[in-house]
């Protein structure tokens, strides 16, 4: 419910904003390789998403 700003104290505003504060992206691990990666995104380490290989990752770092 909208209440005019002058009737809402700074404390009430801060309490309300603290309750809805964004706490960042949750850390998750890849189901294929177990590397840390973002949820709902293709794994950068192995290129898998949803149990399927979506990207082919060139393994230049291991050869060098
Ligand atoms: Zn992976």
C-alpha cells in the first residue's frame, strides 16, 4: 500500500528495504565436472548445460 513519504519514518523505510535486499547470486557447482559456476548458465569449465554438451571448450591451458 502506498503511503505518502512524510508519514514513513527513516527507520520504517530502512527496515522494509533490508527485508527485500538482494543478497547476490547463489554459488553452485557444475553437475558434470563439479567446477564452481553460475546457476542457469553454461559451465565455462566443461561446456555442459542441463546434462548436454553445449560448448566445445579448447583445452589450451592443460597443453601449455
Ligand atoms: Zn562443468
